[in-house]
C-alpha cells in the first residue's frame, strides 16, 4: 500500500499507526461494536494505519475485520499483527489464513537485545546468530505472501546501547528481506529523549540510501516519557509514529496519540493526518475519540492533556483573571481546536459577579450579593458540593441569594419500592408534585407512578409524567449524564453522597447570544436517593426558569434579564 522513502519524504510529514485495538490493556476488552466505532472515528480523523490482532480463530476479531472493510474504505489501511506463537513456514498459506485477502499490511516483532535472548531471565533462550537465522526464515515466509510488512524492533533501545552492531544487524536483516517499515520499540519504556534521539539519528543515517524503508517509533510509558520520546524520535528523523488513544496498553501504556497529535500538528507544524482541512481544524473530533475509548474501556481520562475534562479548567483566581483576558497565558492551544472547552472555577467574588453578568442579572447590591453567594458556596463545598462542573446549580443559588426563589413546581413527597426474586426485579416509584399558580390558574396537585430499572430511573420517569403535561418544553429534555460519588467514605454506608445530573435540550433554538445546549446540577445528602432527586429537580427547574422560551416564570423586574432574550446587558 503506502511505501515511503526516508530521503524523499517531506521533513514535516509523518504517518500515524493507531494500536489501540491491538495493544492489550489489563482489564479491558472491546466488543465488536466498540471496535467498529473506534475504528470509524480513527478513520474520520485521518489516521494512516489502524492495527488489530490476527483473528486466529477469534470470532470477535473475525467479525471486526469483516466489518472494517466497509468502514475504512481506503482512507485508513488496516494492519494485522501476527502472533509470536505462530509457526512461520515457507508456505505463504500458513500466514494468509490469518486474515482476509483485502488486508494488505501485516506486522510482527523481532528481538534486538542480546541479553534478552541469552540471559537467564529470558524464557526464550537463543543464541544471537540463531536468532538472525530464525528471523530470516520468518521474514521470508511473510514476504512470500506478497503483503507489505512492518517489522517491530522489540527492545531496540536496550539492544542498541548494549551492542549497537548486533541491534543494527537485526534491522539490516529486516530491510534485506523487504520490510517496508522498521519500527524502533522502547519495549520497557525506560529510555530518555536524548537516548532516543541519538539512536534514531544513527539508524536514520545508516539507512539513508534505502529508498524503500520508512523508519518508525513505538514507545511505552513506564517512566512517563512515551510522548516526549516519540516527539524526540520524530525530530530526529522518524516518519512513522505508533501510539494509542488515551495511552492504552500494557503496564503504564503507550504514547498517547491524544497528546502526540496536537503537539505534532498544532505546536510543531507536522502533517500527520490524511486530511485536506487546515491543521487548526484537523483535531476537532479528538476529544470525542478520547471519550469513546474511555467509555468503552471504563478507564477515567478526565485529567489527560488536551482532551480531558479538566485539561482547560482553571480554579486559581489569578489564573482565571489572566486567561479570560489572554488565554495563551495558561493554555497551550485553543481548546476548541481539539474539541474541548474552557472551564472556570467559582471560588472568588469577582467570578460570581462574572456569572451574574453572563446571566444578565443586575442589582445595585451586586458586590454584597456576590460575597453572600460565595459564602454559601463554601458552606456547601464543606459538605461535599462541587460547583465547577455544575454551573446550573450555581446560577440557581445566585437567584435564591437575590431573594427571588422561583419554583415552577415543588415535589411534595415521593416513595420507591423494590421487590426481587432470583430471576427478576421490579422497581416502582410514586411522586406527588404541586404545580405553582400562574397566569390565573390555581395551584395543581399531580401524582404519577412509574416503573424503572432502578429507584432513580423510576423517580425520574414519574417526575416527567407529572411535569410534561403542564410543561410541554420538557418533552425534548434528555438526561445525558448521571453520576454519584461518596464524599466521606470513612463513614461507611452512612457516608454523604454527591449526585450530579447533566441535561441536554436539542429542541431549543435561541436567538442572539445562545448559551450552551447542556447544563448540569449537583446536590449532596446523607441519603443517596435524596441527593439524586434534588439534582434532578434542579435540572428541570433550571430549564423552566432560565431556558424556557415561553417565559412563564419571569425573573425580577429590576434585572436586565437573560442576554439571549434582551439586547441590553448589565
């Protein structure tokens, strides 16, 4: 498929191989659907190669490759990794049977480190010369298939600094047998950037006359240097970069492509993706890709650079003051370029004033109100609340602090019941709600019952039944996230719980300055159900007060009101 010369390629061009679906990660197993979804996102991003294990009779891998052909459609090339346990023979049939004919690229490992071949800690004891003979036989068998093959020089940097001559001889054997790409692997993840740079430069120079070889890099992260080592290798001449989304992989993982790609494209100016759009727009889907892999793997990625939820979150008041005036003072790239967004903390009176200004709320006593809100925030935070990622709750708190608590409805009482047998369970909830008097209509009492998969789900469904008949705008509301955390685990089962809900309203189309289409609320309580229900109630209340186009529940007359409803701002 692709054949790239060391000498002919542009100095600012590299190609990316993603190994997320091939690299094993302890405790993680992707379903076929998850693999297909991840591959589709990688393809859309413009990754050159997407690697997966050889099927070898595994129905999961067989089905994935069956579906991958339609997904990739020539935009990304699949690479199938041949297992070391396979018995390579001179018959090409022994290899071809591992994958479909349409797959044109295969990859396999070779060992470059003499100590790993001969010392007692190795269970594969073999003499260095025999290793070369076996390597020649293995590569010959792969070459006979007519496939393009990538050779992974396992333990290359260990071998290079122990016996440079032998490590290079392994690479020469791979080149002589027709490898299209030779990938230098920091298999233990213990190299430093200066070591990687030195070795890559020497290898690059050694093979400079071979126009059919592309030099690559594959780094593990055991010292936390995989990204730094990868960048160092590229700057030293590597044109093929391997990594994984979110740094997935063995032990501490591999080089994280969600860090490598923004650095190469946005900071160093490399062409790294098969994309015709400008570099500053190529990574708009990167956060979505990271979130998909995080969701499928069950691994928390919120603090990762560039794509994590907190990657552009600011809490220090001095940082916030600077970044609102000059973002580059604390942000390495524009968060929108990688599909992310900026988050600002609320632990300062000036930040409360800013939130009031954004809402369009005005009062002559705004400084006093801001201090009052801040004091209440700190009281709630001491109890376990967190407002940084739940601004809707903060906005409701500001309104309450102004002395204008608006309650379109109130939950008068609720109850849940759960019954279980060995093979079945039934969860029911009943809720009673009072709809506030408005537009000449007297107060209404509404009761509803619903069955759900759990008590929170059942309560939510019952609450919607009570509200949707009166508030038709809630029919388009969607609960997109619900989470529950224990605040003081030392209290055991009596610990305080913190609930967070996030809502989306796809039907809303504001004019003028439009707010985000999502909002989040939070609540804490020693009762898990109580915390969850209060967060749900505030989510619906926020919608009706701040996001309702009908304006049934108007804000106080002295306010300049919501900026997307009125042209004047405070």
